[in-house]
């Protein structure tokens, strides 16, 4: 799910255009036996193209009417036998439904076609029908609300999950008597905590938060973030889903509003699952001691969204910064994001970058953290990176990270 209500996989790739020539050089150098001392002579920095053409999204290559025609062609006329050769493929239908959703309310004229295609051969082609529900939610089409509520009772999990998420676009109808049954059903799904319905529960939590049913969401979220399921895969999956919901809530709600609500909610409960630092404490614990790498990364990303509220919890979980051997690189990155304006944080970052005795994972995190520095410190950071690159003993991985960051800093500062 992304920034607002949609689930997304929120990892950003580190394969930058500027890094590709360098990475290839490193690989070739390793294969040919090039020594570390020769790095400064063999590797050059190739800047990315600033005038690279911007590609047009595929969904914009056709108009709303043209995409609607694709779905219309999939529905044979009454009394006529369908011609298999004239019916668009399932893939074409899916993308047509998706494209209409990307147009948002500009595609409201296509709602009747979407509803007609959704009703056609109900129970078949679930990917297409689920995508139609997704698009109806993005369009916020009023006539789609009853269809979404009814879809919650479908026998097909994909349909139910998509409907639950799409309903988050209709907070006012859900708060009315018309949405009472749908809200009741979603709350019961959160209470059941079935391991077979973890993704559905996550989608229900996002929608219920948007409609103001926040107590039920907090209860489910704490249970998910403290999952004790015996199977490691299921446990980590539930942790990841709980973190995803938490991140979406943090992105869509003002931090002070979220903090005030959660702490008042927690104060009314004697729940030993909630640590001293409230919600940030749960997240920091997962970031420091989580079993799964993706869980740890998502916990760190969510902590960064909580701003100053998360600082005490991150500081405690990170441990003593002077003890670099046990310092967690991911938490260091969060700490830098939250306190990079402090001179103590900047000095720590600079010291770690040049400390040859620090673990490489920590040095890499410190190098990556340089991008958060204020503009007036970027020249100092660039000088440090040049010094680091002149050290023939650093690994190729650390050198590549340093080159990427140096290019980023010098472009950003105009040096």
C-alpha cells in the first residue's frame, strides 16, 4: 500500500545511473585481479544524464473512452454468443480497469462500464474484477459504494481484500447507516485475528482508521506488532503487515494527532505489551531485535516518519553511539534523519565515516546518512568522502557507496 491508502512495497533501489559504470568497473577489476591500490586510476565517475527523456505512463497512452471500450468489448451483447477472437485478453482487461482508476474522477463516465464488467460472469477472472473494485475506490464513485459493501461477503479472498481497502475512500458513507454492516464486519475481522486473514485485517484496519474507528485499529495494530505466532513465517508476515498499516497511518495523520490519540488510548489500558515509549518503543524494538530484515527496515522507515516523537525510543534502542561494535546501522540511519541538525550527530557521523575500526555495515549507514545533512555541511561531507576514497584499504562496497554519495552531495550543493 502507498503513501495514503494503497499498499506499496516501499523500498527504493540503490542502482543509480551514476553507479552502474562504477559497479561494472568493480566487477571487472575483481575478475581481472586489479588490486585495491589501483582503484583511483581504474575507476572514474560518470555523471547521470540530466536531460534524460521522461517516459509517459502507459495508462496515459489511451483516453478514458478508449480504455472503457476495452472492457465493453469483453461483455457480449444480450442473446449473442461471444466470439473468443474479439474478446480482449484478461491482461488487457486488467490493465484497462487499472488505467481507469489512475484517471481518478476524470473517469467517472466509465463507472457504468466498470460495474457492468464486474457483474459479468461473477466469480470468474477475479484479478480483473478485483482491479475494477480498486479503480472504483480511486474514482470515489457514489454508485459503487453498495457494490463494495456487498463484495465484502464474497467467497473470493482477493475480492474481499480489495473491497475492504477501496471502502477507505468512502468515510462518510461508511459512517452512515448504509455502511453500518460493512463496518461491523470489518471490526469482527480485526477481532478474529485469523492467520488466514492477516492481509484482509490490514486492509480493514486502514479503512477503519480513515472512518474514525481508531480504538479497534490500535488494538489490532499492537497485537500485530507484538505477534507471538509460533510459525516464524506467519509471525514475520503479521509483523510486516502491522508495520505497513502503521506507516500508512503515520503518513496520513499529523504526528501530534497520532501521538495524542495513541497515548490517551494506551493510558486507559494496563497493557504490558506497550513499552515506556509507547508506539515508537514497539517499532524501535522491532528495528533492533527483529528476526526478519524486511521487518527491521520497515520498522526503521516508520520510525523516521514519526519525527521527534520517536527520538527517545530510537536513542535507547540504538545503545551507546561510542560503542561502534554493537551499533545498529539501520537505527543509526533513523537517528541521523531525526537529529541531523544537532552538531553532536554531525560529529558522530563524520567520525564513523573515517573510522577504519568501525564495522563496515555501520560505516555504510553513516555514508548513506550524509544525504540528510544541511546544505552548509555538505562541503565538509564531500571532503571526507574524498579522503575516504583515497584510502586504498577500504572495500569496494564502501568505496562504491562513497562515490554515489559524493556525486549526490556535489550535485546538490553545486560544487
